[in-house]
C-alpha cells in the first residue's frame, strides 16, 4: 500500500504537526478520511489509527492518520485548532492526494470522536480556525463512542462528560459549552454516523443518543448504531472491526461518494417507493 509517513501539515510554535497518508492500491473514492485517535485528549498516537486507515485505503479511500497536540503539550483549544489545520492542509493538497476538495471526512474515536464532531459543526470558526484562508468544512463525520456534551460539576447527566479532562483548571461553564459538539447542531451539520456500545463505562451511550436526537430534530442525515453489551473500545475487537469498517465504508459511499446512486436504489427498489398498485401486487 503506498504510504507517506510523518508529513508535516502545520507548525504550532516549535511543534511540527504530522500525518500519514495511506493511499489506495486500486480504485478510488476520491475521498480523504482524516483519522483522529482517542485516549482522553492527553495520550494516544496517530499510529493507533493505522489499522482502520489501511482498511479504508483497501476500500478506495485516502486515509490520513493525524497527530494533534495533547493537553499535556498545549492547552485547549490547541487540539481543535490542529484538527482544523489538518482539514485545511488536506483541502489545499487535494490534487496531490488525488481527492475531490469537497470530499473530506472526519473519523474519530472517543476523544478523537469529540474533536471530529466539534470540527464538523464549526466550519471556519473564528477561534477554532485561527489561520483562516482555506475552508475547514467537511462532507461527513464518523464518531465512535464520542463525548458530545461537557459538564462542569454536580450530578453528571448520563449524556455528558467532565469538562476538566479537556479544559483543565481553565474550565468554566462557558468554555465547556463552547467545547461541546451538541452546541453547534444546526441544519448545516454534515451527515453523521455515531457508533456506541450500550455498556460503555467511559462515555455513556446516551452521549451518542443525545447527539443523534439533536441532529434528527433539525433533519440532518444521521445514523446511530448501538451495539448491545459492548464497552468502550469495542470497535477494535477482532470480531467487531470488520463489521465497523464495512459500516463506515457504506455510510461514506451513501453520503459522500455516490449519494445519487444510493438514492436511486431506494427510489427504484424500496418497497414503499413503488407505485401503490405495484406494492399491492407484491
């Protein structure tokens, strides 16, 4: 599989931010998928996303496992600013990557899922996009067991995660709300796939349900799949990974790569899309 390792996509102070480029051997969806690792915003590595990246590349996508600064390296909002910089770099280099500039997708796991959703909902945000110049809009987003709402103190709502893990001592109610993906749900939010286990002990599955309900309320195309009995990290299980990868690939094909083809299939073959007389004869 053709790959470019440790490509510098931006510089933050003295830190060179890097990503890897995993290219398809054959076929092309002409779509880039920026992959964001998890581990509570304070640990993890872009290499954690290589297995997923290789699977996506095998399906024709250009996969970009991407580094972002951890909270021990730089305080918030450095993490989301890095994700935005990666989006802009990808769009600016669309020709070299052999993708369409309007086919950039975010895929994040856990903390990376939070960043993916937040970036998806805040294109060209004045604080999160300090560089400006190139659009940070994305075509779709995939989030696996993501925190979607941050809270400060008191009794924890089942759908919320503590703000201090990301915001540290600088956490306030306003900053927690500003860093919550649910804050930015609106009709312009890109198509979203949410995957979560029902026994998640780290991020309750209500977080994804809450996000899905908010997106559905404003008619954003959104899919939610809850996996009975699975805990945090379930998508990496050998029995689950092939299913998750196939589901993600299908979602991206439906929403980004070939939405017209899928809609035509629904219109032509869907039982309830048939003329009434045809349905009655079935």
